[in-house]
C-alpha cells in the first residue's frame, strides 16, 4: 500500500512578521507549512515529488517572484504559485500569470481569501499529479505492445476495419482480431472509445518531448 504524502504549503516572504502571520494562519487551517526568507533556501529544500503549493511574495532578495516563477518553469516544477503583491507590482504579476502562476492576492491579504486560494491550489496540484500519473501508466502499458500490435493500434484508431487492416499489413483477418484483443487487454481499454482516448494521450506526450 502506497504511503500518502501530506501536501506542503511553502511560504516565501523576506518579511519575518508577514511570514510568521501567514504561517500561523495556514497551519491553523490544518496544513503542513514550511516558510523561507530567501528563494535560494526554498529551492534548496524543494522536492518535486511532494505535493503542495507556494505562497510567493513578488519582491524578494536574490530574485523577484517573477524570476523565481520562470526558474520553476525551467526546472519542471508543477507547484501552483499564489503571488502576494502590492498594487505597484501588478504589471509584474500579470507577467507571472502569463508564465503560469495560479493566482495572486493584494496586500493586505484577507485571511479567508488566502485560505480559499490555498485550498483550491492544493486541489489543482492533486489533480495535476493524478493526471501525470495516469498518463505515465498509459505510456507504460503502450510500451508493452509489440511492434506489430502498435501498427494494428494505429490503424484501429484511424477507424479502419479488420479486413482493411489485414490487407494493409498482409495478415489474415483472424490474426488482426487476435492482435486487437491483445491490445485491448494490455492497454486495459474498456471500449474502442477508451482506447482512442488513451492513444491521443500517448500521441500528445510524444509530441511534447
């Protein structure tokens, strides 16, 4: 049985008072919290395998919140980022949102707004990780197919009938039926539509590499 990993809410703010207040608030809501005063400390402790979210002040020593957001994108982090900003920082936040930040709040931050954003961000992170896991499972199943089965699969999802596939590949129709059965079993496909959806996922993951 797989051990359930508790999500971690990371808080990155160089203002100790703000950091302590945010930490106490999020902990009181029942979340595990780790706080940092500098981006380098956060990056040093960051574990991509641990679910969670990041509450990020826009203005920081070493690098801005936007620069950190870009760096997180480069290293493949999927943590949802909630930016905290002053009104003057709004153009920077807009740019960060384009870079994939999850949301932002203006200072002074309303407590319930922050807790609502954290809750939604953690749900988004859980959904993203489940989607990645499912895609990896589908890819692993696909790799168990033989070269011939992959050829048959491609023609099946193109909508070709068994008779046409048999002619295209120089096989008997019965052999194509056997291959189709093996493909459905190995891919754990519940229907042809399910098989087509999984094939689309495989193709999109190949295109992204």
